[in-house]
């Protein structure tokens, strides 16, 4: 071992520590948290009210509706993204020439780089308040993520089966369907399911900017200091994401691993 | 059926894979191509299958120059040519029936190809094509449940289902054990004989070439060394063809499944 | 011909299709899936008007000063968030990993330490189970608008995530040096320092740096609920339909994410 590496590690550690202290100073955090400490009693009251979720039947049925709406947003948004992701992944893997590749890659990067919540503020303008705006926002961001993964799967797929079919006179579309699709479809499904698991969590949040679902209810509950209702809603979100994890695991076993 | 005149293929670096080949093959002939690795067998088969454009000389398939045809006509021509490879180009997760039916994609309209993916349209045809290989029972199994030998026979069934007038087989038996290799070579020849189709196969196993095929062409360094009926070939011819290289060198290991790097799945994408 | 003339998979496929339609149709209704809305003249005008003001991006000095300060805030939130998350994660990971278990050596399970492990794992699960944005919303109620809420939310969720991954890394590393030390009678901390950390430290650091990169994105997004930084600025501009400012902020965000990517990749290379 050369003595250079530990010295470099030391320099890096010092730099990182300096960054942390600079950050604390920058945000004036000590004052902020001290202020929070003043309201420590308030915090405890807040948490105490959290500990007793609202379980009145009327509220629960509203939560149930919100949960189904959230499920719908996540599922439809992911499905739209799968379709759009495939449509953009085909040119992005270079199947329609260099120009198509550059254009579609740029679009995928743009879609992926803008967070769902930013998309949601735009789709709320385009589609009005409500679950459809949330669905679109999820679909836009997820298209960018899935499109890139799908294009990578296409590029890594063995080319021989499709080339052999083309060589035997098959049309381009049929050769793709019989030669390459069987190799990439399981991966595409797996990525779609994985994104669905993430999107159910995101769909529960998009309501914060007016895009429907459980998030909208949680935003109101917290704004109006209804901690008991907020607690119920948070538990509902957790249960919903566990349910989707289980569903997607089941689908994965049936469609991908089998 | 096929005629080549002064045909050559040169690669970008200037290396000539084929160098002034004159050849004519009549309908119904069964030709074996032999020669050491790198002799140009695969290139010759690719040229005859209209998959590789020659850089010089003339090529005629069925009296046509494939490279003067428009895209549609070229596709039609390729549909009448069946091909076999050392590694069957079949996606592992495809079902046997789909893999067999894919043999007729060149003849089917697109709607039929798509419909057949949803529900296989010619179950009887696929079953009949598989029957000679004792694989009819595996019709609805997935290809990754088959052994390598079974998979090569599925590729053969696909070829029989296509019923091409010209069969081009590139090392079809090199990856199989000797017994299986012989049975596949016999099946290819029987089928060609029965339908009057032309068969051209490259082989590493010289004894198979001599015993099963009617005509044997020896290639070395892109040129034809001999071209004779199998019965007229002697040991001296074979030894001259392979002089200086291992007699029946093992085929180069080529791995069709390149390691597919899975993109990393992370929670913040 | 033999018995199975029909495709045996057809029935399953048809059932799946019917089931999918039966599930998706009502869900489409619930999600109010009406693409026609997008072409509604009023909506088009609002969106068009907003997007129209994106160009040119706002570049007046006053606003750029704001932008720079918000960007620094975002970076600071991510950095402290990760630092606090590590403080939470390290003890949790050590408590929940089996690699440092002495009882495991001789196969005797000690109920107390097993119970501690289960509790630590449960706490980890709760911390990361609730999305950071929800935590942020809760903390905004406690600390008020501003970076403190973002830091607290990041510390808690990322603390849970780091604890889980740290524990996994510790368990998947080469355990033979650690086992040898424990078997020779050394204490848990000594076994950690001399047996486990030397084999696992690269991966631990590398994952932490990677998480920092995620934290930069997350801190921007949390700004939308009032947790300070770039996100809060972007939320304000968007609510006021100030396209020029929104555009500048968006560009800054994209550049920041790219820079964070590059920095984190560079740091991870230094560690390897």
C-alpha cells in the first residue's frame, strides 16, 4: 500500500466534515431546532394526537375511496408509462436511425429529470385538479425512467433470433415480435412492476399539489391540524403500499420468474 | 438455381473472405461445403442466402440478381430460402409451437403473424413438423426446457415447416454429439430428396459430408480447391485440403448470449 | 391426432384478459381518465400562456441572488440530512445485523439480543416506510416553513434506508475474519473495527455517497411542501404562474442534479 491513499482519504474526510459544518452554519439550524425545542410540549401533544387514529366509519369509508383512487392513479399511470416507454425505447435503442435515437433519448432524459411533483403542477394546469392530473404526472416521469431501462434491455437482447427471421424473409415487425420480444418482454414486465411499487407511494403524495388520492386528504388533515385523521391516512398509505408490493410480487412470480 | 461467377467478398481491411469463386448448383442437388476454419464457408452461405452483398462478380439465385431487386422482392426471395445455424436462433422463453410457426413468417401477412402470437393458428402443421423428431408432445413447452439437441431439432422442424426450395445450413450439427449429428444430417438430406429441394450445408465432420451428400466442395482461403461428386473424392484430396491445419478442428466457440448487463435498480432513479 | 388439439395456455390467457378488463375499466373511471380534457380550450389557454412565459428565463440580478441562495440551501439540506441520517443509521444497523452476534457462533439463540434485533428492524421499517414528503409535511407543522423540516424529514427516512442497507452490506460481506475474532473472545466493537469494517467500508461509503445524490433530488421535491431550498422557490413561482422564474429554477435544478451525479461518481471512484 502506498502512503498516498490514506492521506487522500484524510483530505476527503476533512473536506466532507467541512461541508457538513458549512451546511449547519448556512442553514442556521441550531437556532431553528432550538425554536422547535420551545414548542417541544406542542410536539408531544402533536404526537399524542397522532397515536389515536380516527376510526369513525364515515371517515374510514372516505379513506377507502381515497385509497382506491390512489391505486387507480398509480396503476393507470404506470400502464400509460409502459406503453409510452416502449414507444420511445424502440427509437432510443437505435432502431429507426441515428436521428430518431438522439431525439427520443433527449425526450426520455427530459421526462425523467423533471420530478413527478413538478410535472403534477403542470398537469394540474392542463387537466384541472383531480386524479387525472396525478395519473398524467406519474405517467410522464415514469415514461422517462422506463423508456431508458427498456431501451437498455433492447440493446442487450441477443440479436441472432431476429436477424435469422429477417434473413428468412420475415417483415421487420413480425421478426421483432417473434425474435426479440420474447427476450425483452419479461424484463419489461419486471421493470414495470418495480416502478408500480414506487408509483403507489408517489401517487399517495401527488395529492399535495392537488392531484387527487390520499395525498389530497392528508394535506387537508395536516393543514387543519386533524392529527387523528392524518394518522389514519398515513397508516392507509403504508397498508396500500404493502398491498401493492404483495400484488406485484405475485405478478412477478407468475409472469417473470416462471 | 444458383450460379456464382468470379464472385468475391472483401472486408474493410482488404482481407478477402471469398476470392473469385465460380460455382453453379442445379435444383435438387445436395452439396456439402468442407474446409478448415476461416476458409469462407459461412461467407459463401451468407452470400447465397442474399444476406451479404458480394463486393465483386455475379450472383444469380433463381435466375435473379438479388441485389437488383427492390426490398419487397428481396424479402420474398429470402422467404424461399431456409437457413440453419450451429446455435439455433430461438429465444429461450419462446414456446416450441411459436418457434416452429415462425418458419413461415416470410410467407404470412402481418395480421396472421400477430394473431398467431395470441392464439397459434396452425397447431396441426407445427405438430406434423415436430412429429419426425419425437417432439410433438413438447409442442406447448417452452424452449428453455429443452436440451441443446432437442432445440436444434426444433430449429429443423421450423425449417421443414417453412418448406423452402433452398436450404442453407451453416454448421448445423457441429454442436451435437455424433449420433445426433448423423440423424440431423440424414433428416436434412431426406427432406431435400423428398421435396426436390436444394441443400447446401457446411460441415466440420468430413465423413458425414462424404456419406450423406451427393456433391462435396472443398474451400480454403476463399477459393474452391475441389468440387466433385462425393464418390470421386479420395483421402488425398481431403488431406491436401486440410494440410497444415488440424484435421477437423473444433468449431470456434461463439457465444450467442452475450452477457446481458442488467441496469442497476435503485430506489432513486 | 392426439388429445390436445387446443393451446392449453389459451384458457389462462383469456381469463387474464377478462380479469384485466374488469379491473382496469372501473379504475379508468376512478382516475377520471378523460384525455379530451387536455384539449379543452380553457385549459390549453392556461397551460399555453404559462409555458409561453418560460422563454426567456428570468435572469435579473435580484432573482439570481435568490436562486443561488436557494441552491446552496438545497445542497446544505441534503448534506446535513445525510449526516444526521448516518448518526441514526449506524447504531440501528449495528443493533439489527446478525454478523456481530456472539450467540450465533455456538448456535445458542439469546432471547434478549434477538429481541433487540427485532425491535431495531421494526424501527427501521417504520422510519423508511413513510415517504420523506409526508414526514416533511409533518415537520413543517412543527418547525414551521423552512429548511429545518426538510433536514428532519431527510434524516428520518434516509436514516431508515441507510440502516437497512448498512445491515445488508454487513451481512453480505466476508464474515470469516469477524467470526474468527468473536470466536477468539474479542468484544463486538473490536470485531466490528478489526474484522467487519475493513472488508465492508468501501461499499458502505459508496452507498452513502450515492444516497447523498438522491437526497439532493429529494430536498428539492420536499421544498414543494414548504421545506425550503429550490423546491420552495419553484413552488412559489409556479403558483404565481411566473414562467420565466420557473424555467430558470428548472434549469438550475437539472444542472444541480447533473453536478451532484458527477460529484458523487467522482467521490465513489476515490473510495474504490
